């Protein structure tokens, strides 16, 4: 089974809403990503405009997808789109940082990872949309009341996906709200699966400075989901088990 590396979650924990110097943040990301990628250096990338970003199709050995919808304001009002591409996953996002401390005040993040395994209970439940299974895993892993779990269909081949969404961010990580998708593709004999995990991360500092209040009205959790639609619709899980 391929190792799943959710690099965006790692990056998010480093960037979290505390203030860090640009140098410290850069070093922390470099060290963390190299450690989780088997000492293989990460490939960072930056988009310079909506034209470049919106026309780009991200390529991975297990899947492809179109970038989330970007707008000119992401560069004029926010700090632009960037990401990291290493073995095991891809992370992209747009953020706004405090001018002096560089602590994140607002941001959208998208994490992508993949895994391969034997077709079993979870894969079967996702394919058949077994509601009993959802209740079982919520009880087993003691999911809190601040989240909900359900099934959806996404991607070019209508993949069955299990979704877990934080619905009350006040009781989770302060200022962070997430929505995660686990989308499955099965081999013809239904003995193996390939899963692509996609996590949307919305960050808004609980101590948002007044100067960013109007910006936060434009960059919302709802807007994040709208921008993610083209990514979910364009997801293609490659064959090969």
C-alpha cells in the first residue's frame, strides 16, 4: 500500500494562526516535508496570475485535477496561490498574512493524497452508500458532534466518495474548518481500490484584525466550496492497482 502523506495538513499546522518569521516558516516546511518524503526534496511552485492557475491541470501518478477557481483579487488582496508537490501528495492554497509578524489571518488550503488497498468493508460501504457503516465508524473513532459524515459522488467517472465535514469550528482547531473527501475507484474484479483524499481547509483567525474584516466577507467557507467545485468535477483517478 502506498504511504499517504497529507502534506497540506503538515503545512497548515506550521503556518497556523500564530506569528512566525518568514525565515522560520520556510525552514520548518522544508525540514518537515523532506522528513515525510523519504529525504526527497519537495517541489514548491507559485502561480503568477489567474490565467496561469485556472488553465493548469495538476498531474500525479495516481490522479489528475484542475486547480480550484482563482481570481485576480487572490493576488491583489491576498498573497497569491502557491503549493508543494512531492511524492505522496500535492498541496495548494492562497493566504493572507499579517504584514509584520507574517502570521496567517485568512486562507484557503487544498490537500491531495492517494492510497491503494484491498477492496474491503470501507470500500464496499462507500460504493453502496451504506448509512449503517457511517454510524459505525463515527462511534468507533468517536467523531465529535461538531462534524457530520455522508456520501457524495464526484469526478469524471462519478466516483463514490465518503465526506467528513467540520460543522462547528469553535469546538475544533480555533479558526480552522475542514471538509474531507475520500473518493474511490475499483479494479474490474472488485478486489482492489485506489482512493484519492481531498481536504478543503478554511482558516480565519479568531483574532482577526479590523483591517481584514471586509476581506473576510469575501473569503468565506462558502466561497471556498464554490471554488473547489471545478476541482472535484475534474478529478480523474488513474487506472493501475
